[in-house]
C-alpha cells in the first residue's frame, strides 16, 4: 500500500489497477482492507481502525484514492463530493483523435446492474442520469490520443462510456469497445484530486503519475506527457 498523503484526518493512497477500492460480492481483497491493515499496524490500534470511504475508482482504473481517518473529516469531505466542489483530474489514452481539441461532453446514462454495464440513453429513459465532463487533447501519437479529463458528475463508468460512445474507447477497455486486451488494467488513471482540507480549510492536492503498466503499451510520448502532468502538481506535505 502506497500512501501519498497522511495526517490525522485523511489518508490519500495510490490504487493499483486491478484492485477493488472497497470490497464487493466477490470478497476479493480491496484497497480499503490494505489501508485499514496499514493503520492498525502503524498506530498499534486494537482490533481495527476507522476508515471513511469518500469515493471509488473502478477496478481496472489506477490512481489517487482518498479516505477519511475520522468521522468528522468523512462528513466534511463527503459534502464536498456531494456539492461537486472536489476537482478530479484523469488522464486517458484512447483510440482515435477527437476533432475538437477540447469540449464539454453531456449525456444521459443508464446502468444495468445485472451486467454492470452502462449505456448512453435518451434523457427521458427510465433511470437515466445526467453526466458531464470536459476533456482536453494533451497529445496525439498515430491513432492514439492522450486526454486530460475533468468530470463534473460522478456516474458509474462515466468517463469510459462517454468517450467510447464517441468512438474513442480507452485503451484496454474491451468492455466498452477497445480492441486491445490488457488484462487487469485499462489506460485510465486518476492523476490528481483537490479538496478543501477538512480542518485547515486550505486546498489540498494529491497527485500520482500513471503506473508501470503504461510503459511499453501506451505510446512513449503520451506517457511522458502524463508523467509531466503529475509532476506539475505541487506535492502535498503532511499537515
């Protein structure tokens, strides 16, 4: 378990692709389990440690995940997620080259829970939920593009579906149309997360570069841009 930021209120971690954020019906081990074990061992806590879940990443997605270490911090930061004041930056390598260098994408999505599959639907379809994101083309290499993505909503599989529906499937995301099978991971990475710290009331940004899996699969020039973007964020220090 790699901690990117830690204080008495929060812990920010680097989630590997292929690992659940929190447990599900599979009962597979999760990042949540790893962080609880880390806190119990580090602070010699009897039994278990409190850990508040603030958000999730899909299993094949890597990047920054933030947990709360106290119930007060959990309440304050959860409200930021609900009010959509948290800034989330993702980087994705996609097949295809968008015609527009940047744009806002708006759709309505519907999730089939039985198949764990999300589709774009008409606004008046039963169960439809609005979804919006902005993207910017950072660089292109042949038939692939590196996109910087900032979602305005937090719908299940949102980024994956909104990009794929326009003919830009994320590399490795065969569930949504990619022709490239990568196994446990897809080329979607939660690069940076910015919140207001729950007690200091100051912006806190946590960032991490793409994982090793990207090397050798994602075109080198695109990977270099993604690494540089992560390096461009001011690294957090323990408060």
